[in-house]
């Protein structure tokens, strides 16, 4: 008794990422390309940023950025956060 050949098709989904530096803490984050243009939150510091590939962004003073983030968190302490 012979069996027909088994044909297997494997579809592997590949996710493509780009590296974006968090403007608040400076860590490199892997961001899915599907999220380009969306507002995101850093998993490390909770800082908000827009997922873009802008290589010519204005470099800010880290101290000013951190102080602005602290003020934002204090002012919005009752507001629900974004998912990380």
C-alpha cells in the first residue's frame, strides 16, 4: 500500500523592526515597522515618543527632557497610561 507524498507548506511570519532611540532615557528600542507614525511608550522609562525613522531629529538636553517628563507625570498622575 502506497501513500501519496505529503506536501508541507510552512509560512513563517517575519516581523521587521527598526531601532529608535528613546528621547527620554536614550535606550535603543526595537519598534515594529507597523507602528511607524504611532505614539508609543518606552518600556524602560515610560517616556512618550512617536515611532518614526527621523534620523535628523533635534537633539535635546537629557536633563530638560527628564524634568519635562517628571512634570508631565506629576500633572497627569490620575490619567490612565498607554499600554507598553
